[in-house]
C-alpha cells in the first residue's frame, strides 16, 4: 500500500470558515424547522383560508353596518367545519393568561365574522409568539361583553376621568371627544 501525502496547504482564514459555515447552516436549519413546526401546528389547527402573511391572499376587511364596526383579523381558518378568526400576537403568552384586551379584539372579529357570514364561529384563536394557541369561546357572555364595550365607547363622556393636557392635549380623538372641552390650554 502506497501512502499519499494528506497535507493541505495552509490557507489564511480556513479555521474561521470551518467554524462559520456549520454555524450558519445550523441557524438556517433551526429556522427552517421552526417554520415547519409552526406550519404543521397551523395545519392541525385548521386550514388557513386567508392570512395577512400570504401575498395576494390577505384577509378581507370585515364590515358590520349594524354595529358600526370593521376590522381585519390576522387569519381566517376553517376549523372543524367552522370559519374562525385568528389574532396573532408577537409576544409570548402572558403568565396569567391572555390579556382581556386581546380577548376583546378577538371577540370583535368573531362578531364581525358572524355578521358577514351569518354563522357564529364557535371560538376565535389567539396565537402567541411562543407557539401557544388558545381557543377563546365565542358565546353569549363574550357577545354581551363586546356589545357592552361598544356601547360604552360610543356613549357621551360622563366625566369619569379628569382630562388634562398631558392626557388629552395631543390625542387624535380630541376633536370628537365630549370631554375635550374641559382640557385647558397647555401650561
């Protein structure tokens, strides 16, 4: 057996390349696996019919003249035969569960989807950046809550707060606010 010399010429920066290339490949592979896992989870949770993340197939603007409400959920999925609105939050699921504001936003999409299609969704989905997906029921209690909030928002200002320049002076809604008249000039 004849031995062949196996020495390679010394190349400047070869050590860096030998370390950097596998690290970059590992990062790309990790990212690809994360995306595949997220897509698989979404498939198991229903078929995505519309998504703001899909070019050319964005979610439609849902409009209810009856409630004077409009909105565009992040996704609309078909889950177990029903259309379901999906709200995606980039943050992780809060330790004590979803914020009420997240639920109310999702309930508003449920109300809009019901108005547009004529069929109430059984729930909406809150999806968080850590991969958590929560089914938030759309029931009589949720409907009552969102309709009550809509009524309160549209009611004339009743003086419950003490508006001041710091709170109201630069507000974009000031020209339309019943309480803005009591806001004095900037000190």
